[in-house]
């Protein structure tokens, strides 16, 4: 029977599936923060970048599938998220992308495929733009690259409440500042409200393989924005995931994993 958690009931109660034992794990000190990372398996490196307010444990359904397929999944908790710390500067995608490069340098990984989810996709696009030699390809799931791409009004729903509640519990369990979830969400929200601001010319200059992945029922990203990204980035393709929302990696892992593995096979 295929696992499904369309309403995030299991995620709200237990979180994503537990991660397997890591091959390596630790922190890299970089630019005022300590950035947590872990690696799994062996083979071609695949970097998994989680969404805003979440952490790397949310990839629990993806890591085993990548290991089984012969890849080396690499997880990084974004600055201020999960087990990573931050300083007092405002969040920015550029700063978080520089953290990712610092971890790759620490691990002596010259180049990796990037699977980005929401804010993690934006970080991946910044990497593809600023350090294309480090990015073998980008699976860009559920994200915008300018303010026009997001829905102005997002209806409240039990599903979103469950997701946000899980994020709060995980933050309290993992963070070095467990009582600061509210200031954390406000700081991340300020970044999301003002970034990213990529122009069509910026997108047209991206020179790595990119697939734009949009869920049929994404709560946050406009489908026309996903089409615009696919049409503007040279060689990019558009993939729609049917029957799922912004939380597809948790809702229908087999469907999401199949799309990721197809992308990786094609690189």
C-alpha cells in the first residue's frame, strides 16, 4: 500500500519518517553561524535543501529512496533553522547560499545535484546563479523568484495549522534557542516578504539544468509563475505533480521521489 498523508495528520503527530544513521554529521562554522549537516550513503552527491521554518528531518521520506538508488544524500539545516544557529543579521537567501557552499567545501564536494523545496529551492537557484560550477542540476519545487509569484491571500486551513504546529514543536526540540520560535518566524517572514527579486534577465543567465516543479494544489505559488520560470530559464522544463500541494514530499513520498529520481537520472 502506498503511503499517503494528504492532510498531514501523520506529520503533525510524528513528523516525517525518521532519518537513517548518518555516515558523517556535524557543524561548520561560517560567517557568524554554526551550520548543521549530515551525509548518507555513497555515490553521486545530492543536496537536499528544506523549506522555510522547517529542518532537514522533513526529508525523512526521501533520504532512504536516494540511498537505495545509489546516491549520497547531503542534508543541511538552513541558518537559524533546526540545529543551525544564526547571528543578529537579517536572513537572506544569498547568505544561506553561502552557508551551503561552506558545507560543500568542508566536505570536499566540488559539485552536487540540488533538490530544493520552497525556500530551499530559492537557495538552490541562488547557487545555480552565483556558483553554477557547483550545481549539477536543480530540482526547483514550490518556490517563487520574484514577489509576483506568490498568492497574496492564503486561506487558513487545518492542513497549514498542522504543518505550522509541527514546525514549532521541532524548533523547540532542535534549536539552540528553543523559546524563540515566534521571533524566528517573524524574521524569516521578513525575508520572504522582500526576497527574492530575480529579473527575467537574471533568470535567463542561469546555465545549469533546471526543472520547475509545481504541485497542482500549491497553497503559496501561482501556477503561472512556475510557467514563467520554465519559459525564462534556458532549457528549463516544467513538471506538475497531480493531486498534491506545497507539502508533496510528505503527502505522497512515492510520487515525489519518482519525480526526483527521474530528474537525477536525466542529468
